C-alpha cells in the first residue's frame, strides 16, 4: 500500500501563502475603491462602537489562515461586518481635513460613486452574475417550450471549475429541465435511454462569452455510441 505524505511547507512558502490569501481577499471585497476607508484604521481602535466587529474580523481571519485550501468567498459570513467597518471608515473620513481645506465630503461621495461605477469591472462578481444570467436565459427559453428537456453541458479543457452549470431540482425525474455533464470518454447512451422521452440539447458554455447556443444533441454522436 502506498502512503502519500505531504511535504511540510517552509517559512517562506507559508508567508507567501498568507500574503496571497490576504491579497485575494482584499481584491474580492475591497479593491480598489473601498480600500480608502481603511486609512481610518487607527481611528477604528478608538471607536468603542466597532470594537466587537474588529475582534470578530481578527478571530475569523486567524481561522482562515489555518485552513489548508482558501478561497476569498469562504469569508462570506464576514461580509456584513466588513461593510459595517467600511461604513464607519467613511464616517471617520468625513471628519478628515487636508490642511485648511475640507475634502472629507468629496472623498466620501467619490467612494460611493466609484463603488457603483466599478461594479461591472470586478471580475469576481461580474463573471458570476454573467454565468447565472447566461444559464437563466436558456432556462427561460426551455420553460417556454413544450415538453421536458435534457440539457447536456460540454465544457472545454480550459473551463473554470468554479463556473458550474450542472445542477438540478431535487425531484430530477419530474423536473421540466434536467442538466447533465458530458464527460469525455464516457458514453451518454445510458443517460439518453433513461430520459428517452425528453428532447435532448447540447450547450457548450465556453464557446461563447455571451449566451451559448442551445443546439439539438447531434444524432451522429448518439449513433457513434
């Protein structure tokens, strides 16, 4: 029997991993427009109203550094806390002066405006919404069509594993639309036989950046199997 033993990470690898987790989390939640309120961080520790939130963030962040695999969305339970701190940071920012000139109101307004303007340019969010929207369009199209449907999703080798299309209702047999994944080297004949009363479609999400085409499943491929 073979036993695989993970090689312990060196100090430099651990340090790089921690920095990478911090960087990816900042990009996911704050970058770039919501980083400006962090300049008020020294004032946070003097503000009794947010000390509980600061401790909550500190304890959770320490826990995030202990897990083996980390993705920024794992910190989703902290979303309300993070934005409460950002809001408080903007409040402190409104009291900040640059010399004799009051710039606090302009900065606070700019943060809010840029937070709205930059939404379409944040890949972490825009790609997820785009993926959901593309799938929803196909669902709407099939819902308007008579009968039941089987949609076979064929990914490219470069497909992002975090952009999943295949998930179904709990009662799959009676669902109007059933989603299935095309696996290279694995015959879909048993699947087609089981759902033989459904109209079969093929979708290739990676072939189009907008809405991929909903095509009838090629009869030649069925015959080849």
